[in-house]
């Protein structure tokens, strides 16, 4: 069995939303610094949590 597709989906779940939030934060940085800072914080927290949960799933714990 080939699990390449499943691995790609897990990677997209891990990194996708945090990258999208960071891109939105960079686009709002010049207009509204407070909103951009909040988006950066949410992106970092999501990345830390997703690496922990999905990383444990990939590692098999």
C-alpha cells in the first residue's frame, strides 16, 4: 500500500493554515499592525499545536 497521499494530506493540515494566516498577516502589516500581530501569533500557536499532534500521528505514538 502506498501512503503518499495520506502523508501529503497530513502535511497540508500541519502547515497549510499557519502559512495562510502568515500570508494574510503580511498583507495586513502595512494597514493594521495590531491585526497582523494577532494573526502571526495565531499562526505560530497553530503551527506548534499541529506539529505536536500530527507529528505524534506520523511518528506512531
